[in-house]
C-alpha cells in the first residue's frame, strides 16, 4: 500500500502515534467535509443545470488513487462523468461506514500487536492484514462498499484472533509450568515468554517467566546441593539449596531437596546430641547430659530415646543422692550423732519410700537418738532422781543402755555417768540447819522440826524448802539444794521482820 491521504490502514500505526485517528487525518476530514457540501449544492441547487467534472475533493481522491496505483481500474466518476445525487449519497454513506469499521480495525490491531500476536497467530494475523490492504486499494479507488466488506473481513479475523488469545495463553502457561517442573529450561523459557507476551500483566505469567529465567541457575544449585549431601557436607548443601529457594521457592524438586537435606541435618544433630548426652551421663556430668537430651528432644519430639536418656539422668542423680544420704548417715552413726543420722535416712525415704535400708536406718537411729536424749536429760539434772518415778525411769534407761552391744564412747560415758548418779542419788547426806530457838521450822518432804538453834539432818540429795514462822513476825521461806557432796552453803531459817500491830 502507498502512503496516501485516503489510505487509513498504513497511516494509523499505533506503534508510531497514539493520537486519535481523527486528529491524525485532519486533512482528509476537511476534504470530506468540502465534498459533502459540494454534493449538497449539487443535489439541492443545481440538479438540472450543471454538467461539469467531478467535485474537487473527489477529483483529488481519484488523482491520489491514480498516483498510488497506475494499474488500478478507472472509477465510475472518471468514466461516466457527474454522479447522481442518490449515488453520491450512497457513496458517502459507504465511505463513512468503511471509516467506522477502520477505526475498530485499528483498535483491534493495536491490542493484538500489544499481545505480540506474531508469536502465536502470525498466519491468521497476516491474512487479516491482507484483507485490510485489499480494502485500502478499493478505498483509494473509491469503491467504498467493496472496501467496507474487506475491512469487515479483516475486523472479523482480528476478533477471532482475540477470542483465541486466552486459549493460547492458557496452553502456553500450562506448558511453561509443566516444563518448569520437569526442569526443561529452554522449553520453559519459550512457553513463559509467550504467555507473558499474550498477557503482559498476568502475575502467573510474569512469575513463570522469572522462574524460567532463573531455572538454569536453580538447576546448578540443586545439583551442587545433592553432590555436597553425598559427601556429608550437609551445612554447605543446605546453603546451596537455600540459595536455590531464594531464586524459586515453588520448584518441587528444590522443595524436596530442601526437605531431604533438612531431615538429614536433623538426624545428624539428633545423633550428636544423644551421643553427647550419654557421654556426659557416663562421666556423671548430669547438667550437660540433661541439656544434650533436651536438645535431642526438641529436634525429634516424637522420639522416645531422649526421654529414656533423661530418665537415666534422673535415676542416676537419685541414686547419687541416695548414696550421699546413706554415706552421710553412716558417718554420723559412727560419731553417735543419732538425730542427724536419722534426718539423712528420712531424706532418703522422701526420695523413695520403698527403700528398706532407709526405713531400718531411720528406726534404728531414731531409737538411739531417743535413748541418747533420755540419758543426757538424767545426767544433766541428777537431782531429779530424788523423785521416785524419775529414779525408776533412770534405772530403766540405764538398763536399756547397757543392753546395747558395742556401745560407742559417747554412750559408754553416759552409762558410766548415770550409774554413778544412780548410786549416789539415794545415799543420805548430813545437813546442818541453823535457827534462833524462836522460829518454828518446817522442812517440806521431812516434817516439822520445831524451834532450835542448830539441828543435824540426814537427807538424800535433792531440792528442799524450809519454812519458818513466829508470832508477830513475817514468815520466811528458804530453798536449798543438797548434792551428794552436801550443802554448798549453810542454811539458816529464822524470822526477823516484825509485823506492825494495829492499836
């Protein structure tokens, strides 16, 4: 086609100018307006008077068509002279309709070229363009009705191509996704390039194109990760596959490799943690063992092995504590520290109520602790033996103490001391009391002694109370203690404070 004012197909190229077609063809519109005015004059004012050449606008159009195609057949206007008003009106109508179709045609062409139609419907698009070019030739020859028909055929072809665009897109996208999953980089890039060309704004197509562009590097990193895994360089293998995931986190092979290497690292770390745990347990490093088994438990919560390891830690710690309690208790028994020994046996029982050794030890040391306490109380307060019941208790306690075989030095000393206390507890001691021959003296547990200046008594060791009374004097009370060695100081009982009598 030639670039003439009446050639609408080639002048309106969306890739060169994006202004509306009427702005880009102002000259043609002006000529068309003049032509319409001339036709109106011919039809209304000079229908029977004028016999002249074609209107200037049509002459110019005919001349332009002749200049662009010297072989084109002559138009009716050049062969028959002046057209009739009816024919002119029909020609004008056909031309206007052809231009309306052309506007739609240009819109469809712009859409298809934006969708890179040559990549997926090149033949159909070329065929439609051929119809448009034929329409251009007919248009320049002022065969507007025939031009309209060819423009319509081109428009219909363009619409059919547009209608098939989505099917081509879906096929290309599906092929791209399949070849991506199968790691066919060339085919994936071709398919995704086509899909993104048909629908440039489609996110799946754009993402697929990016994945296809990254696929060669992803495949290289995947192969590197697998190779490193085979040589047990698991951390390096994980680094490689994570780089691949950054490039394409939807690749199923990358996802599977990441899962495999992560599981392999988990297994490795689990075994290492369990090994550290049992090694620490063997060395009685219970804190380190507990940490290691807890780490293994976090790595594989469903595994029973860490629980077993933690239980062994607890059992060994418990046994260690029990051994400490028993050893300490035995040491305290050897030192005749019976109550402290009992406390350690009781701690062992708190750990495990079923321990026979702890039960027997608690009963034994408890009895010895009680005996030790009873002996010490009698030794610390020997004067209590002046009481008959306490004296009997002392004899019983001494008998129990003598019944123990292999008594320790502490118990033996208690036995000896209590024996001596019992031996002297009932031996009378000579005691001298002093008074003033005027005071009535009474000694509790002895009786009334009357008035005397000095009196000798034979009393067993103990605490005594002497009371003195005298008419006109305030009573006196004197406590004194008699030990097996006698009185510590002389005892004088006499009333010396007179009582004032009312007159």
